[in-house]
């Protein structure tokens, strides 16, 4: 599965940190569902004219929609990908993505399958998911600096946190040394392949944690 091009952590560090106002987003999405749905439909069509603020609304606002279900892990799709059954991955992703259209995890699984020629129109599907993956990853990386517990990267599910580490930043899971809590955020300690220097990135997964707590998990 190819890494998302053009997204390097060091290049993004100097950018202004946007931050995520969950309170304002919740009001906007719940009070204006048709407006949110229109933005989501543009995103699903890989509309590159979406602004950074609109993409952030699509991604983070999804957690305030009635369709939000961060517990979905799609093990059958991961299993098919592991055994390199890309036709099965494409078939399953086509059904799963409408259920969770902002999932970075699902988008990258589908992208990998289509890049292997799976499905009827792999080129068109590959382009669509490549754009959507880039939009989501950029929104996450622009949500904070990640190198400070006070300015973490914000995600709406832990699967997306793992994808940012592995597919965007190029950190294999076996290079993750420890994951601990620093107040409400997760501190992930890791090393890059071929290097011994330890790094720490901070992630805020508050929305999934609140969701699970509300359901007694």
C-alpha cells in the first residue's frame, strides 16, 4: 500500500495550528444536517475545491452524525488485504465505505486494492480514494502540531491514528515502543526505521472515547 505523497511531518510543523472546536461543530452539524450532507457528498466525489475548513468539518463533523460508529474495524477487509485478495477487498470496501465514508483506514485499504487493478474501474476508484485519503490526512495533520500534548493531532477513531503513523509518517507498527496517557491525549513513542532516536507524537481521540463511554465501554 503506497504512502500518501507530499505529507511530511517536518514540512507541516511550521504551519499555523487550526485546532478543533468540537462544540461549534456539534451545533453546526446537528442544526444544519442538510448543509453537512452536501459537504459530505462533495467529499465522497473527491471534490478538490473543498477548502481546508470544509474538509475539517466533513471529517470531524462526522462524529456528530447519527452514522458515526468508531467501533467498526472491518476485520474481514483487513484479512482479505493480508492474503492479497484484492478483488475481495474492493468488493467489501465498496459496501463498507458508504457506511463510514471518512474512514482513513477504509480509504487506504480500498486504494491499495484498486492500485492492484481490482474492480471494474480501478483507475477511477484509485484516484477518488487517493484524493479522499490525502484530504483526511491533511485535515488531521493540520489540526495540531502533534509534538506537544497541548497541541495534539485530532482523530475521530484510533484506526485513523494508526494510519497517520504508518501510512502518512512511515512508522511501522513494530517501531512503536510505547503508548501512554498524558491527560486526555495519547502519547505515542516510536523510532523511525534505521534510526535509534526516540520521537513522541500526541493524539486526541476524545470523540471515540466519549462515544464508548456513553455506551458503557
